């Protein structure tokens, strides 16, 4: 997370009233969750009983896409638009909850789903706390 | 849009009650808007008065990212999750409205902003109509 | 493809010696192929014999990601870097050939793989012709 | 990087002869570089002399897109395709070198460019070492 905080500190204009700790954690969680969901979709695809995991894979793919987009948007501060930030954070919280639920169903059977469910919970929480701090 | 409709027709399971015309148009609008916003951000970057366009560029970049993610999610039908679909469509409608407003301010001065504002309006409308049809 | 050509025409600086017809077709092919591969991965995921399609799904996901990135990079003209353009076009041609081959194996069985294989061939050809025209 | 290694360890099939340390570092570098380049493009956009940074911004945007795609592809192991892996790694190495050079030119003036140039060098090196280890 060092690079995220370093980049926040070098931003040349005012970052406004946003909570920098919560922002940095949310950016980190979004990128980490995008990677984990991409890897979980692929691990599911290599399971012998992949047919039982099709819904989980689809959820992983959606979660990776939305987390990545959220992570990008939160990394930009120029011309801040509260409506856009809030709406993508809400979509991210929604898909993390859904993907976390899907992975949790298989977490007893598949280690990658257990790790991924935990990551989704972390990202859901980070989005939730950042939304709350936006006021 | 031919390839989008063709792929919808070849989906092996039931697509549910979704309005296929509105879905196909929304997928097309999302991908077209992602391309147009990417090109508009770059065209703005080459304008002599780029300093006046920084907010517009940022809006273009956000819009390209969310439209692309929405286009991907709408292209998936396995394990359909109404909450995820609705939340990403709402984020997409929000960013298209914002980016359309930003580009419209410069549409008298810059042709690329005029074309891009129109595309954002089309995508905002397509998201809005698909959201309504979801019930 | 109208919006792609319109945006090319509104670019405020010189586009250089690039073949605009081949460029526009390649941008269109990249975005169309990204959509088609995303939809084909999802359609494969809903097939009863999904276990036979895991390699095809993985290839679809890679192809969607690289095509999307190529389409974005080709949509930018500011500070043109021939090495970057050439290397992403080569990666795109490689993944389209690979994904086209994977889908073709199942094109007798699955209509979505037949449509997707054709799209991959179109995008491979568009990348190939654009690379040649770069000299 | 913990989550990347954890996911590598939970992959259900054989990962082949790939060097896991180099693979994990390259995945981490790709995602970190995608975030840093996204933030650097935005920080450049907020500089008073943004007109002097247009080429740097464009390079940042390309680098973020290719790094993200590389990070995704390296996170997948099912149906491994050496040609695709090698070609995206070569594109990633090329864009990281180019973006690192662009940012370095401004690293005396702008801290975000200094941090970003270092990140691009790290990612270029990680791609280079992974390519070499592929044999």
C-alpha cells in the first residue's frame, strides 16, 4: 500500500475533506480484490466439478471488473464528482457482497474460494466505510 | 450491433424476461461510449488549451472505465444477479450524465466534445431504459 | 463504426502517416472482439459440458482483455509511440489467433464458438494489416 | 503480495515449471504499476503546466491499461499458452520502459513522476526476468 499513499501525498492540488486512510485502504482493497477474483475464477475453471461453480465464476468476473474500475476512479482526484464516486462505490460494495456470498458457499471445499471470500469482505467493508465518510 | 444480437441468440440457456432489444442497444452503447470517451480524452489532451479541459478529461476517463465494465457485465447472463446489474447500470447512467454535461460545455468549441456529448446522452438513455425495463 | 471515424476526424493535431481506414477497422474489430469473447466465455460457462470448454473460456478471457486494451491504445494519438503500438498489436494478433483456434475446435458444436471464431479471425486480420501498414 | 502468493498456492492443478517467486512479483508489479500510472496521469492533469505533460499522460494511460491486462493474464493458469504470455509480457516491458522514460524526464520537477518512473522500472524488470525464466 506504500505506493498508493505516496501517490496521494504527491497530488499537486487539494484532496479536499476525504479521509486519506480510508481512501488508501479502499484503493488497495479494490486492486487486491480484482487480482484475487481473477485468480479465483481461473482456479474454479480448473476444478473437476467446474459445472457446480459456474455462478461463482461469473460473480468473480463481475467483481474483478467493478473493483478494477473503482480502484481507478478512486485513484483520480482532478474535478472530483461526488455522484460518480458514490455510485461506483455502491456498485462495488454490492458486487463484493454478492461475490463474497458466492465464494463462501464453496469455502469449505475450495481454498481459493475461502481466500477470495475474505478478500471480498475486506473490499466490501472498505467501500462501506469510505461511503460513510463521504457524508 | 449484429455481433451483439448474434451472441444473445446463441446463449445456451434461458435469458429470462429481459427486453432483448433494450439489452442489445445498451451493450452497444456502452462499448461505443467507452471508445468515444477514450478518444475524446486523448483529443482534449492535444488541444492547445488543455488546461481548460482537465475536468473534462477526467470525466472521459471515468466514463470510459464504467461503460466498459457495464458492457462486459451486460454481456454475461450466467447466474444473473439483479442487484449487481442494477447497481452498475445506475453508476453508468450517473457517469454518462456527468460526462455528457462536461463535454457539452465545450461542444461549441471542440467537435470531439460535441460527438462525445451525444454518445454519452445515448448511453445514459440506454441505461435508463434498461433499468426501467428491469421492473 | 461511424463514431470511430467521426472521432478520428475531430482529432485536433496531425494523425501522421497512419492508414485511417485500417486504423478505424482495427479499433472497431478490437472492441467488437472484446464484447464477443466476453459473451462467448459466458455462453461456454452455461454449457452442460463446461468442463470440456475450460481452455476455451480462459482463451476468451485473455482475448477480451487484450483486445480491449488494444482498442483503447489505438484510440489515442497524442505522443504516438511506434514501439508500444506495434507490441500491443502483436500481442493482440497472437491472442486472436489462439482464441480463434480454440473456438474453432468447438464451432461445430456451439454456435457461440462459431461466431466468436469468426470475430477473432477478423480482429487478427485487422491487426495484421495495421502492423504491415506501419512499415 | 500475500494474497497473490496465497492464490498461487490454492490453484488446484499443476502450475508447471514457472518460477513462482518471479511470477508473484510480476503480478504484484503489474497491479501496483497500473494504480501508480493511473494516479500519475491524474496528478499530471492537475499540474499548472499540464500542456507540457500531455505525452507523459498519454504514456501513463497506455501503461496502466497494458499492466492491468498483463496482471490479469498472469493470474490465470488454466490452458496456459506460452505465446500469449510471452507477447503480453513483451508489450508490458515495452510500455513500462517508455513510460518510465517519459516520467523520468519530469522527475526533478514532479514527485508523482519520480515515484511513477521508479514503479515503471520495477515492472519492466519484473517482466524482463519473467520472460527470461520462461526459457
